[in-house]
């Protein structure tokens, strides 16, 4: 029973729950960015480079052949898919960079706002009075 209680204490710790929420939101945000890249950004880029669909680029190392009445697939190196994934990563990383930069600039503006000094506590007032009495 002690192991179960220890696991419950671990799982309900604030950091674990915050991490779980971050992972879930990150996954959803990743899908949004992936759709932005695949559906909005890459088609114009493909159009600019002559209508090339990067995922279709491949190098055929061995052609397809018929062996004993069975069609064997061609051996290809699909470097276009690698290029597509690399471009996706660069664009996603740049979008996340801009997102984090925006959040940091908003929090920086909040920090720069002049903070009014807190009123002294009763203890501080009492210590100030004692100091002033000792000076006299």
C-alpha cells in the first residue's frame, strides 16, 4: 500500500500535472503548425520552385522487375520526403521561435511596469521606530 501512496503523491505533484498539460497542449499546437506548414506554406513554395512536390522526389536505385510472375517493387531512395520533413522542421521551429519571442516581449512589458512599493509591515514600522529612538 505504501508504493501506491508514494506513486499517487508523485503523480499529483504540481510539476507532473503542469508537464502533462504542456505535453497535451504542445501536441495540439504541433498539429496546428504542421497543418499550417503542409497546407498553407508549402504549396506556394512548391509553386515557386516550379510545381515540384518534394515528397515525390526520389532516386531509383533498382527498377521494378517481374520475378516468377511476382512484381518486385523498385528500390528507391526517397530523398524528397527527407527534404520535406526538413523544411517542415525549419518552418515549425521558426514559428515556435516567433511565438516564444512574442510571449517573452509581453511578459517583459509587464515586468517593466513600475511597481508601487509595498507598504511597510507592522514589524518594519516597529523596527523603524526603534531605530529612530536609538538614534536620539
